[in-house]
């Protein structure tokens, strides 16, 4: 990522998911969108099955929301399939996350993120 002009700003562990996360942003661009690199840290991690099925690559798109619980419910009502029934602790201090599968038409998994506890 450094070769692409990105700087690593934080590393964290999302224990509930069994993954380590690195957060990268374009160097010298505070507030810019981030890239999160996720790696399994134990057998049975949340990314084991997708990695075995598809190999490395894009797993999901993360979107920061004001209230992860409300956004999770809104997507559930719109036909999204929650992978988490309730938000969980993310890899950064004060971070709460929940994952939703948007269905076979998109094949997209969305991570809802809020930092209300930060």
C-alpha cells in the first residue's frame, strides 16, 4: 500500500470475527476514504470460507453510518440478509459494526460502521 501512496494509520483486532485489520489512507489526506486490509488470525475466522471459495480479493464494502443498529434494521426491512443480528465490536476503539448480505442480485456484503463510542 505504501507504494500506492497510502499510509497505515491504525492496526486492530476484531476478536469476534477472528481477524486482524489494517487501516490505510492516502498519505497527507486526513478524512479521506480508508482501505481496510483484513487477515484471519485463527481457524474459523469470518473470512476463512470466502478465502477458500474465492481466494484473496474484495470481500465487502464498509460504509460509515450514524447509527449501525438503525441502518441494520433499515437494510433488513429492504430485503438485506443480516450476517450479524446485533452490532459487534470492530477492530478500532469505539467502533461498532454489523454485516449485511444484499442478495444474489449484487453479491455484495456491506459492513455498517459507526464510531459513536469513539
